[in-house]
C-alpha cells in the first residue's frame, strides 16, 4: 500500500472518479461530505469519510478552513480539488501547500495568472495564439462595454475576468442590452467567484467550442493529449462533448496544438489543464480561456488517448515525469452525454428531489461516471450533474448508434432529466451529418417537443441532525441521520416528496428552486406576455422570471426569499 493519503475536496461523480484512481494506485482516499451527502457514493467508496458539518457549498466544499482541519485530523498527505468549488482558487492551493500537503494541480501562481482571463489573453497574444479583439483591462462600467460594441460591432461577449463554466458570461446582440447584461454578468460573477470584474471581447457568431487537453510535468514537458468539441451547450454550459474534435482541418488542429502548448509553457503550467477556443463558421479560430483544472469532459479524452488523466495528475504532483512524450494518435471516437437533473421543457432549469429509479445502461462501448444511485436525493445546494454517459466506438457513426442504444436503456424517475434531449439530438441532421452545431444551437435552432415534467418537490433536504452527547465525560457533537432519529421519535420528519399541485391560472410560479434576486417591474404595473419581470438565482446561475400572460402584476414574494420550484411568487390579473 502506498504511504500517501489523498483527500478529495469535492463530491459527486468526480469524487468517485478520483477515489477509483486512488484504488488503482493503492493510495488511501479520504472523502469529505456535507450533511445531505452522508449516504452518497463517494462517502461509501472512499477509505475514510469525514463530515464538513454544513448544508450549503459555502459551509462545506468551499470552506477552506474546514477542509484543511479534516486534512490534518485524517493524516492526509495530498489534496485533489476535482473540478468546480475550490479547484481554481489560488488561495486554496496556497493554503494546502502552506499546510505541508501535496497539491494535485497547477501552482497558485499559474492559477492566478491563467484564471485572470485578461492576463491569459495577454499570454496568448505574447505567444502568437489566434485571438479576437478585446479589452486589456477590466471594465469600469457598462458604458465602456457600450463604446467597445460601437467601435468593433456586435455581437460582443461580456465575461467575468475570474470566471468559468459559463457563469458571468453574457452575449450582447443589441446595444440596448449592454447595460442590463453587464449588470447581470457582474452579479453572477460576484455570486459564483466572489469577484465582479468583467471584460469584453468580440463574440464570434454561431461558433463551435473546441478545446485542447493538456498535461505538463514539473520538469517542463508539455503535451496536448487530445482535442474535444464541446459546442452543444445551454446557458453556456456544456451538455454533449466529443473527442477527437470532428470536422476540423489539419491547419486548425495544428494551430490548436501549437498555441495550447506555447501558452502552457509560457505560463509555467504543471498538471492537467484545458486550453479553449472558439471556431467561427468561416474558419476563424480564437483563444477563449485556460481552465486550470481537470474538466468534466476528461473521460472522452481518456477513452480515445488511453491516458488516465487523474492518475497522471497524481503522478505529476508526486514529481514524476509524463507517461507520454507526444500527442497519442486518437483511437476511435468518444461522445460524453451529461446526465443533468434539468427540465428541457422549462428551459433546462435545475430539478431537485429523490431518484426513485436509476437504472443505467451497460454493454460494449459504455462507460458511466456517476455519483448517484437509486434513492439518492438531488439537492438544490449543488450542481445538477447526476452522471456522465461516455460512449466509445471505432467511428463517430458507430458511437452515435451505441449512444442511441444506451440512452434508450437509461431509466431515471423522480426528477426531470435531460435524457429526452440527448435522444432528440441523436436524430438531428445538424449533429449527425452536417455538423452545424454551435454554442447557441440549442437556443436558436433546436426545436424541442418535450412535455413539462410533472415534478415532485423536495421539501425536507436535511439528512443529518447534530446532537450534543457526553462520551467518557467529554462533550461531543455527534451527527445522526434524521431517518434514524425519526424512527426513535426524536424528530418530526415531514414527508420527503409532495406532488405538484394545481394553481390559479393567474399565478406566476417560481421557475426553479432558489431565491428571487430582482424584480424588474413594480407591483401593480402592467406587463406583456413573455416579458422578463424578475430574476431568480440558484447554484450561482441566473434564470429569468417570465410573464406567462399579459395583465396587472401583483408581487407577493419579496427578493431574497428562499423558494421551491413552482411556488407562487406573484399573480397577473387580466
């Protein structure tokens, strides 16, 4: 057994994935968990599981002090951040190193340098990477974004300087949208990343999203492991990814490989990372950003390259050289489908509740990375990703056929999911044959016929209760499952699921679980059908509240109120 103990500062499927790599490397794994994750797969699979004693991300997986306390108490020697949460926070990387632990990731300096999108643009410019026009300093106000749009033309992208994952990114197609979208980008950036600085750049209309998976060791060796296409997105967040990126020329491929390698060398990068690009319809390639972490879609590169990227990360952190010297020739084709708890018929808003059925597919060419099982509860406090279905075949055409088979076998009930969307996409000529897919294809070109999911609402997500108990004369906080306490008559547990109820036709319903951050019109005002009347936020993402009919708006719920999906928040009297 390896003497190292690796703490995974994450949850869900990526925590399970890292635990699997640890078992392959005979490294002990340490899971951490929020209250609602006490029964999750990652706590069951890890060699040890330690409580973070909290409910929200801020209290748990974003709590640096709590995570480092567990690291010290558990005897951890290494920390892997996964993706999301603290994975791109330089202060966390530095705190891990200051605690005398091995950080599985790039240096704090590299995270800071490349995490600042403005500085990353400067590096890309310095090495001659393809790049559209953009501001070299953070915007001071919306007027500067307006002036840029007038000078260089629309569309433009207003982007969080310290963001990622599509949060804090707003695309402006009309000049009158600059002010509200700038304000929305700043709000999302502050909520998601704690900083509101934004910059602006030209936005390539209907672009593809192409990326290069890079790994680099501490000896200065940098290798592009493979390319991916991640163009199928909603709200700038990916849903379907492929490797290698199909239908690109040798010239574009070489541009990507050369510039990605040069950017990482210039930044002194170490570990796994992704250099992302936009590719316009006319063949214009432009550097987008560098993600200084493992990507959600890393499995498709593993499937086509034969490289275990998580094992490679750990090996690099331990000071070993890369296992490969150059980019492997891709073997076959892989497609990843993100299985999110989201309702396609309601604009892909997140869904929450209990998975009453979860039966995944199997068979040749099927890999499933998941953090849930039947009976798991999907919490509104965390990301909606349930699992990743990864399909591999010798050709893209066969991968699509295998995906159709696998998706038809996948059974999930209890919450809305995107399974129906994935099945529909696999019958779209734009995706199968002509590959006209672009980053706004779902919003602009895809015609969905999904039925609205008649969902149940999760009303009691607390799964743990902490009691003070005296043990050997010392007072301890002991966490016990609420289900157990309920059996003992110590708590009154409300029913877990409450079926959706009928509402008055005039009622305005919350489009998702979360909080109302803004009403855009005053109560008693007249509104038009399809007018945006407010904004809700959950999981650091904004969703508009849209008037379902014309009439007089009567607001009944104040801003910053915690709500469940489909709660009545206002009414529109005709």
